[in-house]
């Protein structure tokens, strides 16, 4: 069972998902909150919602602004942002390593804070986070915490296959194996 999550963030999540649902915009909860929703530790960073493409993210920005939220178009070309009060929501449409349209379509519906919503598969979350790792952006600590909490719920062979070109992903999987968090951790599939 997930541990306690920031109430303000959860209320914002519910508002944003309801606005998008009512506008007919498909999305899936991603990032740390998706992993929390299936049993990992809470996050206080932001809300990540995956949308199928840029047009959907731009439309989402419009409907969320009409609902009273503050939009932002950052210089990065793979997301839009919106503020619900003090809570930041990233509207991701072009994540590293995964096909957003497919990930949204295959996201199972889960109850998150008593509201049903699509939640990204943990394999998709790990693949996107590992695929985004670079020598300048290498943060394994939160990923290790999530892997420890969810180790039996993740198909590590799938993660390894989908990230086999990334030396950072291979290093992470080797670390999971070496620490005994996930013995083997898909290492054979990565070869």
C-alpha cells in the first residue's frame, strides 16, 4: 500500500485529470506519482502527466488555463507546464525512450486518492527515466528507492531490453543486481 502523499498535490492531480477527462483528452499519470500509486514512496517534486502528442498537450494547456490554471511553455520541446496554485504539473508528450501514444493507451486504470485514472505501467516509467539519464543528469537515488519498493511488480527483463543501448541503464541494472535489490535485474536481456 502506498505511503502518505502530499494532500495539496493529490487535490491538484484530481482537478487536472478531471478537467482533461471532461475535455476528452487522454492522459496517464507518470513519474514519481505513478510509482507511488502502485506502492512506492511519495514524491513532493511535481505531477507528471503523459499525453499522447504535442497537439494533445497544447490543447490540455488551453483547457487547463480556461479552468483557472497558469500555463507555461518552457524552452524544452518535449513538455508543457501548468501551475495549479503552487503545484506544478508537467504535461509530457515526447519522453525519452517510450512512445507516448502507446504508453497512454496501455496505461491501466487505478484508483488514485479515490479517483480512477490511467497510470503508466512501471516499466514505462523506469524506461523513460533511464533513457533520459546522461552524464550531466544522473540521479539513481530516487530510482533505487522506487526499484526497492516495486521490485516484484516490474518486468526487469523488459526494462533491460528496452534500455539496452543506454550505458546508464546498464549501470543501474548492474547496481540493482549488485545491491541484491533485484538479483539478475534483466542483465541477460540487456546483453
